[in-house]
C-alpha cells in the first residue's frame, strides 16, 4: 500500500511550500505551492506555534512580508491577492499600535482589530480540511474500477452532454459564424482626416451639430472611434466649442463665429 | 432558471408478458442491468425497465449488494451518484492497474481541490463568493473543474452584475464515491479538526 502511494503524483501534505533553513535574512525555500495568501498565513501561524485567536500580528506580518519579498526575488509572480492580505495585516498592525480612545466610554467594548481576519482564517481552514477530505476520497476512488467500455456505451452518448459541452459547441458555432461574416462584408474605411473634413463641413454648414445624432448615424465601432477622435481634434484645433445647454442635455458642437 | 439538463433515464420498452417474477429471477436481471449500464443506474430506472415496484427493486438490489459483500470476491455493488454501480474492490487495485497498464489519472491541484470544496459546500456559489472564502482568484481552478465536468453552471445570481453560479455535477459524485450530496460530511465537522483551542 505504501509503495503504491509513492506512485501518486502528489501528496497532499508534502505539497505545501516549506521554509527549510534560515540564516540571518537569507531564507531558503523548498518551493511548492501555497493555495493562496490565507494558506500562507495559516502556515506561518502554525510555524510560530501561535494561537490563532491571539495572533502575534507584528511577527506574523514581518514573516509574511518577508515571504513575499523572497517570492519576488525568485521572480515568482506575486499574485495581487497576496498583496491584499499583506495590506490588511499592516492595517491591523497599525490599528493595534493606536492607544485606546480616551473619550470612549469606559464600558465600551473595543473590537479586536484581528477579529475579522481570524474569522476568515477559521472559515478558510474548514474548507482546506474539506479539500483534504476530497483528496482522500478521490485517492480511494482511484483504486476502484467500473467495468470496461462495452459496445452499447457508444449509443448513449447524449446522456453525457452537459451545459458546458453545449456551450463549447455553441462557442465554436459562433466563432465560425463570425469568420463567415468577416469574409462577406467589406466596409469602407474612413480615415481620421476624412472624418474631420466631413465633420467640419457639417458644423460650419449648420452652425452647430448635435453629437449624439452624429454618432448615431455611424455604423461600425471603428467609425465611432474615428469620429470620437475627430471631435476631440476639432475642438482642439478649430474654433468650435462643446456646448451643453442644460444638465443631461445633448452635447452640441458649435462653430464660434456663428454666434 | 437553473440551466441544468435533467438526465433522462431511458426507459426501455419491454415486450414481455406481464407475469409476477421470482425474486431470484429479478435479482439476476438487476445484476445484469447494473453491469450493462455505463453509469450508476437508479432504482427508478431499474424498476421502469423491469416493470416492477420500486420498493421491490430496492430490496432486491440491497440484497444483491449484500451477497457481493458476503462473497468477498473481487467485485462490489455499491450506491454512488444516486444509482447503483458494479466495480472492482480497492483490495485488488494493484493487479487491475497492472492489467490495464494505467497509472492513476492526474490529480487535481491544491487550488482546484479547495475551490471544489467551496463549491461543493456552498453551492450554488459565485466567483466573488469563492474569492471571499479562499482569499485568492480561482478562475483557472474553475476552468479546470468545468473541463473535468466536476462542476456545472447553475444560472446567474440575481444581484449586481448577475454573476454566474456554480454547483457540483453528477461526475463529482462519481469521482469522489458519493451517494449524493448529503453523503458529504458536514462542513461544521471540520471545525473541531482544524482549530484546537490552546
């Protein structure tokens, strides 16, 4: 049984990262994978043999930040999620340094700044244990074999389709459809210079132009983007102003010399 | 609203004359059907095929499973994913694997297992809710779990942004050898295990 376990690709307990040796500020890491920042935090708390309900926040924060520094030095991309927890740790640390508000009522209960984090850690730890349970169950299940495939299995293929499969197929169809459209339709592309010229003609002919109406007359995203840039360009270079007659009203491009 | 597909058990029309069947005869038939079915077969499906009462089939299957236990052979009949399945026993897995030349299939990563645990206990659950518990993005783990069909989408949650909800699949029950979701130990049971008060 033991020899068999060696064969498995990973062992739940061995796979967590481990700080092997420590010499001054140099830490050697046995690389593994922490499932996330909370996992790392639990590991550090356990390493310190600290009580989870009374976390030595300064020490744990230092170690946590140290670990992140090492990850960076080893060029491991430090996920943003690790930094979120780092920020939270620092915040808790600073809140714990603050003296008690002298104006606060005597009997007023001060909530431990660590409480929220502790609650989260406890909740997380339950699911970590549940994950371990699943791991153990799947190991047992891997030692159980149903019968081999027989002829009739093939004929029941539809039973195996899930929504996910349908979505995959649907996405493929959509992708194919998209390609077809691409091949069929040729749109004339309008350059920024043309768009500016066009826009200028319209503004100076009428004295003003409602932007919303102008944008609505355009069809493709590309035209819209070009038009938007053209509007900005005209306002910058020509004697044209952007006007809004009242809050939430349509925005109007107005030629300045036309009053 | 849930976008799940009900798996429709096919009812095979039998053209046999309706005659009360002996229990021994039924037991034979049930054993054969469980063997032939490519997925765990429910007592309802068995009863439909055999045109018998479910209660009767229930007791027949249970007796059959028990007889397998008593025989202590290489096979077992067990309840899994809401149905009955015939499979080898764990004791013989090394020999079976040698014949099939199969290695244990790739295990799920720690992140995927954790994500799966959260989904199993909190379903239907959204990505932000999983993030809240795990403290880390789970997008790639969710993708893996979807690909392995261990989880399925369960429609959108009617809240800001209408996030997609996820739940476990029948494959999940099979993969982890569970009769149904209530077969999972209660999440509160893990509480005592993890945080010894010091």
